[in-house]
C-alpha cells in the first residue's frame, strides 16, 4: 500500500519476488493496476487518500475475529509487549464522543515572529495520558534545573507514577476497549463506501492477513511516498504500526513495516539530517520557542526518564562535543547556547511561503529542483522574490533557468527585467565521482569508492560545504560578538592527513567525516568508540551521531565497507554485509521475536532467543562474576544482552532500571509498543480517517469534521494557493501523481539521457475508458488538466488500469500522472506539480501530493 514497489524500487522488489517463489502471497492495494499489481496474487483498488479507512477496517476485523480472540499468541504478544492493557486518563474523549475530534482541541494563533507554521489548530494532549499510580517522591524538575543538578537528577525529577493496567482487557478505559470503540464503525461496508474497494476484496485481504499472522507466519507491509504525502501521512503509517503490533508482526522475521526509500539521500537526510527540526540521531532540534533555554531545560523537555531514549543526555553531550570540541565544557553546558535554535516550521513549504512574501533574501539549492515541485507556480513566484540564489547541481535544472525559461516567463506573464534575483550555478559531481557512504531502506550504511573523476570544474557537495565552513570560520575569527562565538568554536578538521591524497583540490577526507560521525574518546581521535553504549554525558566522549556509533569501531575497521554475505543455508541477517544502525541490528525490537520465557515463538520463526547456559565473562568494570545467560540469535539482539526474561524492573528507577525481561520495546518509556500514542503525534492518539484537503465527497465517517482539524495550510487565501471546496463541480476527479521506472524524480538526471528519454518520451495522463468516453477523449489525444492553482497539457493514455470507483454513493473517476517533466533536457513537458497545493501533514509538514482534485478536458 502506498507503493508501486516493482516500478519505483525494482532492485528491492527482487526480494518479494523471491518470497513469492517460496510460497509467499503478495497483495497490492493501489488506485492503479501497476507493474506491482501485475505480479501480485491479487490487486485491490482504493481511492487515493482513504488508506486509514482501509487499515482501520482491517483493525476492526482482526479484533472481532475468532482467530485473534481464541489463539493465545495474540493476547500473549499484545498484553505483554504493547500498551493494549494500559488504562487511559478518565478525561480522555475519543473522536466517537466528539464527532470526529479528540479531547484537547484548541485554536492556533500564528506567532508574529514566524507566521508561516501553517497550522489550522492544535491539540493539548494532557487528557491522552495514562492513568498512573503516585509519583515517586523527590525534588521538582524546576528545582533540579535551578541547582544545575546532574542529568540523572533531571531524569529522576521527571519520573511519573507507574501506568495502571488491566491484563484482562475488560476495563472500559484500557487501550483495547478504547481501540474497539474507536474503530467500531470501520466495517467492511464502510470501507467499501469510503475507499471504493469492493467488500469481497477487502475481506480477502483481512482473511489473508490473519492466516499469515501468528506463531508460525508473519506479514510485512511496504509503503512509500503515497502514504507519506498526505495531510495525515504520519497517521497512515501509525495506523499500520498499530495493526502490525496487534497481529504480532513487529520485531519478527518477515514482519514489520518497510519504508521504501527512493534513493540513498532520503534515509541519510533523516539519520544525519538536512531536516530543519531534528539533529543527528533523531533528536529534536533546540528551539527558541519551546522550553529549551538551557541544556537541562532541553533534556527535561525532550527526554523521557525511562527506556533507552533516556540516554539522550549522553547522546546530546557527545554531539555537542563533536560540534565544539575542547571549547564545549560542563561550565558552558558544552556550548549548548551557541547551537542554532529554530523559531517554528522551517520546512520546505513554510520557507517558500515566507520567500513568496519577501521574508527570505537568499537560498542555496543543492540536489533539489523546487521549480518543478509543490505548487510549482507558487514556488517559482517565491524564487523570483529572492535577492540571490545559488543552485548546485549536475545540470542546468529548471530551478537554475526559471528566470528565463519558466512557463510564466515564456508566456509574457512575467518579464525577465522585473526579476531581481542574482543566480549562481555551481557544477556538481555525480555520486560515483567521490568516496562516501549510502544509507538505504534497511538503515544500512554501505561504503562506496570513487569510480571516475568528475569533468571540468565539477565539485562534490562535501567540497562545497567544507570550503564554505573554512571561509566562515575565517570570517568570524576576530569577532567579539556573543552571537558569533558558535562559529568561532565550531571544530572543523576534515582536510586529508599528510600522505592521504585528496580526490580533488581542496576536497575533504570522507573517512575522517565517518570517523567523526562514529565518535571517539575526547582528545584521542584514534581511540574509536565501539558502540553507543560507551557514550557519556560528562564530555569524555565525542560522537556526531549516536545511531551510527560502532560503524567504525577502530581506526582501521570501516565496517560499512564489508561485503561478506551469510553462507548458504544460514537463515541470518547478513551481519557482515555493510553495517546497519543501530548496533548493526537488522530487525528493530527483535526481543519480540521470542515469547515471554525467551523461547522462539516457533522454530520456523526463530530469530533471537534466551540461552540460559551461556557463560558470561566477568564484568569488565568491577571484575565481578556475571550470572549465566545471554540473548543470542541470527541478529544482534535488541535488548540488554544479559537481562533474563524473568527479570523484574525497578519501578522507581531511571533509564533501563524499570525495564523488565518482557519489555520488548526498549525505546518506549515503559518498554511497551504504542498502540495508543499518548505523546509525539500532534494530531491524535489513534489514527482517524479524514478526507484529503481537496475531496470530491463529504467525510462519511465524521460529517462534522471533513479533514484533520490540525493539518497545515500555507499562504491561505493567497492567489498563489487557491484551494477547491468539498465536492466542487468544477474539479470532480481525484488525481494522484506517481513515478516511472524510466525516469528519476523531476527528471533532472534522466531526461538528459537519450535512451531513457526514448523509453518514456512524453508527459501523459492515465485515465479510464469511462471518463475518456464521457469527455470524447481518444488514446493519444492531448488534454488539459486543471486545478485551482494551474493547468498542464499532456497526452491521454486511455486504459483499464485506472477508472471508476463508487464512493459515498457517487461515481468517482480517478486519474494519475507521472511528475518527471519540465522544460530542460532532451524530453520536455509541463510541470505536473504545478497542479498541487501548499497543504500538508502537521507532524512533518510534508505536502499532500497524492490525493487532490482536478478537471480534465480535451485540448
């Protein structure tokens, strides 16, 4: 679901195909019958944007099924490994109680200093919390911070009472009962009405899911951007995670959820982030508008007191040591005050909304082509407001040439003489023209070496940033201003060592960068850290990214360069092929692959297990004997290695002390997987079906709440972001965008290659025979596709692969368009993203490009 894996991730799709040869079933739920559908066991049509209704229907079906209620496996897994038995605050109200919203909904007022966050509303999640026992005694967090207590003291002050539970699942406010109530109306009939998916096909999916879940069998879901690019994209993924926990598929071989990454930069940009809201290792970026005044304030706001995330102070301090080196000391909070703070939403659309109003003066665009993306006409308008623009890319992209070749310039609507922007173009290398590492869907780092030198003056991204950093260091070297002390104290030592020849003049040492990311003992860069368990919060360790710690455990051991597969017949994880974070673990939460006693749920699904006979060496710190017993298996166990299954945690402790031997989800504060989400998501503790911002139908589930009450709309009411009303007869058709195998992203790379341009030479729209007949459109006719933002011209591909759905009693036509074209390259065409809107998800600000409305007319 949310993925055409065969088309968009063809190398990865080898493995589902191999699984099919071994008897696995492949199901494809998608608006179009695609290359993936063609090799699936069955395809289920669905209206774009209705995925939560479909998944919610599966959840409702599962919890009322005989198998789930009679097979003890499901209760053993969910009661002990998830929060299904946890009791929720008595003040909590569900969408079923409040006509489509949760308790705590508040109005949102944009702040004056950064009025581009886009929120329509916000939730106060106080009522979403657990019902707890008494809080452990001790000083308050405010008192500890005021006295500059230790980080452990801060964590102790954050402790809450133990969550109350009902293992019988009968308490009316336990998560299980709330779950049943929340999804009770997601019946097969309702799924058919909302999604357009035939009831009999939905039921076949539900039965197949149950047949392939349990002790001996598992089911995995694979998704891509067709799940993320929605105003509730995070909640779609959360809904699937809920379903996979409910069916006992998380943490087990052949189970879980795969977030398919289109290319190496996507996973890498979240791990060692180019994102505005997080720093290395998925830690939240310090903020000027949250309670982040001091390092201890940050720890108190961002760190749970229990679970493995409670090690956050060690990760944060080691990160700050990497940034500021010897200048970062306990006395100055390790340079925390020097670290940049965000003001709000600085995501792509938020920044372009600010740019469109002249609030941003300059931009550097690297490896991205915004002139062809996300409401392209508005984006290009924003680019024309800049004083200066730097574009660094392999070719002259649409972003580099928008000032003289954009559609609005060619039409005369915009005059070149009126564009004030000064544009600089930096020629860039390709990925095979320098050393470095990839990170993929499997979270695996794989080292690659330069295959060929780049032509002419092309330079790597690392060269660009390396030399920019050195110039900035020089520019601020003599400054006495407090605001400049961060740049003065930034450590930047990535020049190649003597005897290490640079790939290009002025180029960095890529190995030095990876060593810095891995981490080492402060003051001794050659004493590498072997894993994040060695990180300290006293400044004695340096580590840029805790999740990558261990990939380079010694000066001459770059584990990301390994290429040794498991021997034939070993059902293993290929632990010597590259290196996967965290700790080279290939399956996260794999403690859940064993039962409460530490034994595999079945021999067929053996993965990691407790070996009580294993003789442990003495404790290296104390020399004391360690009792026998260790977690072992085909993978690196995701658990404290010597913690036996019968271990009882200390309820009043911190970090891992409260975790018991059956708390399989160690990153969660209570060691339980979250079926109900009390913190972290801003749009609700349970996933809820809402309509896309632009929809042809009213919300059948909650007529009083059409779309998410807290989703984002940027530049509302502005002429460059006009939006269609619900059921607008001028825009009656659902449209989704997609990729082709033959082209890559916006086509800036692939449209310059003659053999790829020959394979897919022209922009087209895929539409069903019924719509084509209704509109008098024949195959290969040119058509005009219109939304409130813009219109584009494309050739018609009339097909049976996409067509009519019955939704809410209405006949809804679905159309689809690839988005690979622009005005540069050998094959050119209109920019499909000109049709899309600046609306998006409230958690991560991604746009809703996979479900909106349009009109189609013969050209």
